[in-house]
């Protein structure tokens, strides 16, 4: 297990009362298909998961209020608030962003007016700059949407009777990825490091690497107990065996592409050869088989 420096932030605030489709994901504001269902499910302990339009939202709910992990899109904030009201309040006290992409931070501009936003320092940096995303420039986020507190290796918040650890994993999905560990509830939110049963999106323009993602998932597997509950960035709730299968898929498909690269095959030749039939389902999501092959090729060509 990697050595993580954790800065403990203890804040006394007093007491107060599936699988999302990715066709519009990773844009700042997405159109909301009318058939999308927003629903909240209890995971374990104080933790809930909210499925909707964009990245899965994690929630800590208790006497201290609500802590939210990611905010999906701005144009679905009212739908999210409806779900939060069922849990006691439409206004979270804290928001963590697992990374900077718009399907996880788009709602910041709505919730940021009343909630304290926290994220890795690279998340704020990318949100406040003109950032290249999939070959196109993305405009800076408004000031209200930016994280107010940033960190490097990580920090901890004591909230709703448990310690919540935010741990940075570098150079995976992006260069600003955070995993949230709800320690007493035994729940982990892995953000977009984990797409259940699908090929991942590795944002090479934002410091992500395939090698780093494989390494990070391996480190997470050493950290996560066998009986833990895992909230992925996209997809249904998962367990450690699902993460192991995902990790093995990343390793196997990467080795296939790298072997072809070592034989001098071009990207077009690698795409033409494809991947074994057993990975057909993994390529049926936002990142299809050709896109994943190209991601591996570009990542290891650097």
C-alpha cells in the first residue's frame, strides 16, 4: 500500500436535522434525456449513492448534514436537489470532486454558492484555465464552481461520526483523481478510475496514462477490504471481485496492444486486428474497442 500523507481537517459544524449512459458525458453541460431516472439508494452506514445523468454521486448523510461526492451537470441540479431533500436537505455542506470533467463538476456552479467544494489541486487548476478536452478547448469554469480547498496527497474530514479520507492517485484517469474512503461505513468512491465492466476513458490531455491507471487500480485493490462496497464513477454498485476483473481486463488488453506495437504494427493495423471476443461487451460503452486500442497506443507511444 502506498504511503499517503493525510492532513486531518476537523470541522465542528454542530447538529442539523443504473448505470448512467455516457453519450453526453464528459461535456460541461449535457442534455438530459427524458427517460433518465434519478434515484438514490443506501449503500452502507451513512453512505448513499445517487444515480442520474453523469457520474455517480456519493453521499454521506447524518446529523452533521450532507457531504456530496461530485455534482453531475448544472442542468440537472434541480433533479439532484429533489433527491437530496428526501435525505434531509437540498444543500450539502461539503462537496468533493473526484476529478475535473464536466459530468462530475458541472453542477458546482449551482451548489458552489452554498457548499464548500474540495478537490485535488490539479482539479482547480484545470477548471480555472482554458483546458484541452478531446482535442477541443474548454472554457474556464465560473469562480463559484471552483474548489475552495485543494490538497496534494490527500486530507481527511470527520463528518457524520466517521473519518472520510480523500486520497490522490496520480496519472490515472487524469492527473487530479481522488478516491473517497468512508471508513466506518466501509465504502469507497473510485470516481472515473473505475468503469464497471467497460473500457475506461483515460484523458491523456489531462495527465492521465494507461500505465498509471493500471498501477493505481492495483494499489486500490491492496487498500480495499474484501467486504467493502465500491461506488464506481459509472456503472452499478460493485465489489472487490468486479474491480479485480476490471484490472485484469486492463492488463490483458494493454499487453495485446503493446505486443503489436513491439512487432511494428501501426495503429490502423491494431484496430483492424481488434481484441478477443471476450472483450466485446467491454467495448459497448462510451469508449468502444477502437477508442481503447488508440488510447493504449497513444499512451505508450509517449
